[in-house]
């Protein structure tokens, strides 16, 4: 689920960090 | 290695200097792009064609009604204690003088407080403000409010020391605002040099008389457009990361720095992503605003039209403070979103531009930020910015192609990565 309207993410910050790092 | 690929293409590869060269072609041939002018509409039509020819998607124009003010012929001459031609630039929205001009004695003040203390001396005079330059946001109050405050105490006109951090006898224009119930008086900016000279004269008790002539006129609002193009998202096309700069400028110089640079690195961001064959999950939308200088008129219209979809805006980005060497990103959003932006900026380590600072606000994105959408502005080396801002000196000569390459790389990496993340940025 992409929409995160209420700031409630189903993903952990670590997962998001890894996702961003994969763009590096 | 998406970030590295963007950096390599923008800074070292085939795309290097492209945003500079594209910008030069526009501003050298069209020139300044004042709200309501034919030049601005010509620039919009050229950009519409440019964006289509670049292969961007959903290129279109969104109508906006914008102000139409023209400065006309203007001059100021010091008659006493000596004849001296004073360089002026009328301020946007100012009324003109009668054809014979206004000839009056000068009252020099250094602050609004001093004007209040000496209110009884102001009636029937031309008020000259010689306010010190502190920073733009504080000092610009004299430009925007100077005429109103002078009119409240009975002045006939106001001349305001240019809001500039450095001067080689350059007047700097900009918008000013009248207030309902307060008489409208003509208002213009003068150079730092003349403001200081008149202040010195006044401190010695020397009588100063100036003749001011301004042919400024306000015409009915006219039609214009925000210019829009996209790379449509592959997975969440209804969701948007917006990158932007404004296409209008003042009527002096070329508007190369303010905000040609911001507009063209925003276009370049989409070009780089397209050239690399990338398509982020959500839509990357380029908006070239119209009539920013008149108070974010195009941006307000865009917000009114699109706010119904506000929940789909992940990030709004604006570059309107120069495209000199970037030092980081200014960001406004929740702490969680900030932490994510810090990770995104870490991808720019190869350029050594990783800072995420506060205050991402900008005239054209503030409506969204105030409504809770995360916002970002490009932060660059501002040292020279207010040397040239709103002056005849804002030309391509100020611009540096290599610095624009780096700015475009930062803009492209940030916009692409945020647009390609699985989730939108969290809001507070």
C-alpha cells in the first residue's frame, strides 16, 4: 500500500532506508 | 546505481551544461518576462514547445489571470543642494506621478520607528528610506510597506534604498503593496549609494529637493498560464512529486538568475530522468509558475485547481533562490519525513551535498506546505544572489553552467528517489 496519508507506515524506517540506499 | 547515473549524466556526461545552454537561448532571445507582458507569453509558448520536443508527457498550459503593470518612463533628479541624476526603478504596482512629476523636499529616515517619531516632518515631502540591509526577509518590509507607511504620515512619494547586500550603483525593483484606506503614493527604489549620500546630507542639515517622474500604470488583469509537464508514474500515476521554478521575472535584466535557473534545473531534472530511461513509481510533475513576482499568483491558481487531490502530493519542491553551487536541501515536514529526506540526501555524497536544513518554504509551494504537504527548496551559495536580485544585473553572465549541472543533479536525484519510493512521505 503506497498511500501513507496519516503518517502511518506499514514499513519500518530500516526498510525505507534500505530502499533508498538501493538507489545509491 | 540510479543516483550515481543521474550525477554522472548531469555533471560529467552528455547532459552537462544543458540547462545553462537551454536557459541562455530563452533569456537571450526573449529577454525579461514581466507579468502581463508579451515577453512572458512568448516564453510560455516557447517552453510549451520545448517540453513537447523533449518528449515529456502531458505537456499542457493551465490558465491563470495575472496582473499587468508597466513602469513606463521614469526619472528622478536631485535639484538641491546640487543637480544629480538619481537612478531609480519604480516598484511593482506603484502608481505614477502626474506628468509634471512631484517636486518636493526630502525627509530621510533609517527605520519605520524614526518615521513615526518624525511624522510631523513628513507631510508634503518625499520620504527616503535608508534602512540598513540586515537580511532579505527583514529588510524587504521597507520595499513592500514603505509607501503605505509614508502615505500614512502625509508624504507625497517614497524612495526606498534597494534591498541589496552589495551595490555598484544598482537599483533593485520588486513588488510593493498598497493598503485599503491609505492614499496611494508613487514609490521607487534608489541605489544604496544615493540613499546613504542623502542620509549624510540630511545629517548635516542640508536641504534636499528631488523631482520624481514616474509613468507607471496598472492595466486590467490579463491571461497567462502555468506550464506543466510530467513523467507519469508507473505504479501510482495519480500520486505526485512536484518540481518547480517560476518563468516570469521583473522587467530589468534577463531574469536568468531569478528564476530562470530554478525553472530550467527543474526541467533538467525531468530530462535527466527521461534520458536515463527511468520512470518512477509515482508521477514527477514539472510546473513553471507564472506571475510569482506579483505574489505567487500562478501558484495560488494551481493550488485552487488541484488541492482536491492534496492527499496524492508526496512532496512539493521549488528552486527560487538561485542555482549557484548547492549546499543542501531546505525541508519542511514531519520528523519521520525529515529522517527519510536525510537518507535520500545521503545519495548525494559523491557531490558532498548531503545537508537537510529547515525552512523548505517558498512562495510557490507555501499553500501546499501550510496544508501539510512536505516541501523542499534548493539551498545554494547565496553570497552573490542579492547582488543581482531584481536588477539590470540579473543576466546570464551571473550564471555558471557547472554549478547549474550540480544543482540539476541534486534536484533530479531528490525528486526521482522520493517519486520512486514505495510509500509517500509521511505527514505530520
